[in-house]
C-alpha cells in the first residue's frame, strides 16, 4: 500500500471530453482502465469535474463573431474559446460511465463561475481565486500528488504546475492522460511542467 501522504488527482474524465463528446480528446476513454487501477493503488483519490453554467465566458457561442479555439483577451489574460461543454447537470458533464467514482474521497467541481475559466484543480484561470483543494490536501497530510486525466496540455498541466508551486511534489503519468495538442500546446505544457518541477512519468 502506498504511503498515506500520497493522493491521485483524476482530472475531468467526463463524457464531453471523451470520444463523441462536445470537446472530445482523442482516445480520452482509453485511459480509464489504468486510472481505475491507480485508484486501488493510491490511498486517497480526488476527482475533478468541469461544471460550467450555460453561458460561461469561455464558450465561443456567447462571443459574437468568435469561433471555437480562437483566443481572446479576458480581464485575467488570454482565453481560448471552447465549444459549449460540461454544462451543469448535462449528460456531457457527467463522469464517463466506465470511470470508477466510488473510490473518490472528494469530487471537486470547477469552472462554475461564469466570468472566469478554470483549468487548474487549485485556482481559477485568474491564478488567484482558490478552489480549496490545497487546503483539503494539506489538512489530510498529503504531500505527494499523482495527476492523470484530460486533457494533458490544459487542465492536467495547469493543475500539476499549480501543485508544484504550492509546495506539493507533483508527478504526471502521461500514459494515463490524453492531450488536445492545439497549436503546439502539448510541447509547451511539457516544457512548463518541467520548468515548474513537475515529474513527467509514463
């Protein structure tokens, strides 16, 4: 059994990010068996869930003349616009049916503030508004975090980088993730993770 200071952070394995979903990541469902097995190996599991209101500011549909995957400036910085996805209470926002959710100690919903997107499990995209996850982990004595899920170059990377900056030991299992790779985003995310001290593993 792994040390009780370790936790598995499972990022956004939801229907809309899996094949057939509104913002599908290629092969997103292929990682599920490994993720389920990891939940049995690590003593603490946290699942994150993208959870947007219908008119979230990251949706291209609410910006006149804008298209998905275009970048605009928001008050907190550049924002990629996305197709409508993971709307609160929708089938797309639900966890993939193959994902084991019973082992989860905590399910953390993010992205529910309409005015700011939320890639990281720790902060909104303004980098200042916390989700509360760091406090939860610290109160449980967790020091080492392993990240898996979707998508490697966005929510997984941002979460792992924030974890490292907050003083956690952060590891990403790339084989238990899949990436969008939008305009070089995967290479950039890998570079940023390494620079932050995140360990990239298989």
